[in-house]
C-alpha cells in the first residue's frame, strides 16, 4: 500500500533586498516548479537597510515545503526564510474590502452580519456598502460567503500578513 503524505498549508516569511526583480525571481521559483502561491504580500519593512518582507502562503507535503524553503534560501537577494507554521506560535491576518449592493431587508441583514464579524462600513451609498473586514483567512472567507446572497458585488483582498509571536524578530 502506498502511503500519501498529508498536504498542509504553510505561511512562509522571507526577508529580501528591496530591489528591482526580486519578487519576479521568487514568483519564478514557484511557477517554474509548479508550486502554487495561495497568498502573496510584500512590503518594505526597513528603509534604512532597504529590506522587504514577502509573506507567502502555499500548500504541499512536508517534503515539497522543505524544497520550497531550500530553494528560496538559495536565491541571492534572500536574507532569511522562516516557516511560521512550524517554527512556533504566530499571528496571521488578512484584510478585505467587500462591496455589497442591496436595498431593504438585505441591506439591513448585511449590516447585522458585518456587526457580528466586527467589519466596518467604510463607504455607503443608498444602494451599497463597502465593508472592511480583518482577521484570519477563514473569517474573511466566511464573511464573504455570507454576503453572497445579500448582493456581494466586489471583493479586494490583501493576502495574508503574518509575524511570529514573542520578542524575537524574523
């Protein structure tokens, strides 16, 4: 009988030089080997040192994720690679802007659900709301799913940002 390894979701934080072409090299590493990126965020985190942090969410067996991390470490502009999923407790959040177009009872219900999810109405017209919802990916997914029958019109998501808990930096 063939044993299949379990596919798990991993959040990987990568500290890189903030220079042209770095993101393309990281994405090329994934696409060239057939790995999927479920979420990708990148931003400068240290202007003085010119460093950016890339947070990647991907899925794979333990062996595949280990290959991804090793290949990321071999890229020249990469300074650090941390698999937050296995290295200890971490905090991960995502932000989404969710536009709902509705009137009457559906409009009222969208406000009720937003309140339950602690989403904020950041824009409002007579026919629509734009809600800002922040939380774990599963929370954002659940909010969006509940808005579908109420007139979900558009969604814009940041992707996952994550950081290790405790005093140690990446």
